[in-house]
């Protein structure tokens, strides 16, 4: 039985985040990336990676202003 402790969850989540913006996709190596305030999106394979310590408020404002989301 695998027990998911808060320490394990945080350690696992920290491996998923990018330390900074990158020029290549970590999954496929493509340079066809879209940079958002809190995410890097690969337009070739579709992978989205979260940037560590990036503001989710800035991401939300970006999405609202670009029309990705409707204001509620």
C-alpha cells in the first residue's frame, strides 16, 4: 500500500514545475512554444508545464485579456 503523505505530494509536485522559462519543450524538444505568465505551452506535442513561483493572478489576467476566459 502506497501512502501519499503531504511531504511526498509536495516532492512530486515540485518535479513537475519548471524552474524558469525554457526555449525547448522538455517532452519533445520542439522550439514551437507559447510563453504565458505562469505556463509554457508546446504547440507541437501539447504539453503544458507550470513555471515555478509564477503568479497565477498574472496568468488569470492574461487569460481574461486574451479572450481565453470570460469574466464572471
